[in-house]
């Protein structure tokens, strides 16, 4: 197939139109066979057979995890005035749990911890059910 898209010429278009007009029209009394669809019953009581094996392909899919200490609204002028040593007031107070988002969805809350020179979050509350977490693993 060529890289450049080709267009039909006027002669090719006319040949297609002529071919469709000369084709035998479908008889009006043609029979269409319709079959009833049969669905298999799904069991919601427990994990699906083979679910453990089928989920392994998503283990290396990257996801965005965010720990939100707090938020605030600033004008452009205020943002441009931020510099080293500036303090930005957030809508949370010291000791409030931080929100943990997974791909933009709130899934947990936790406490800020210091590990060496790094910050971390100790999860204290899971906000999604097991079924919702399964949905994360099955999402496209």
C-alpha cells in the first residue's frame, strides 16, 4: 500500500455506480433467521475463576499517586510573588490527614511521616471498597 492516500477517478466512481445499479437487488421476501441469545449466569459470590492469573499483566502499568497536603486559591499576582522563604497557607491544619489520590481519584487518607530526609504517607484509612479496587485493575 502506498504511503500517499489515493483518490478515485471520475471513471472509477462511475464504474462503481454502474456496478451497483446492475447488481441483482435483494428479493423483498428474503428470510432473515433470528436466534435468541443465551447468557451464562454470573456468580457474584467470590472471585472469578482464573482472576488471580489474569491480573498479573497489569502489575507493571504505571499509575499516578498523589498525596495532597492541602489546597489554596491564589491570584496570578500572588503566585508570581512566591519565592524562597514564602509561606503558602493551605486549607488544612497541622495534624490533619493528607488525601491520597490514585489516577486522580481519592482512595485513601494518611499521616505525613519523615523517613530520613524524605517525606512519606502512612495510610490510615482506605476509602474504596475491594470491588472498587478491582475496577482499578480492570480499567482500560
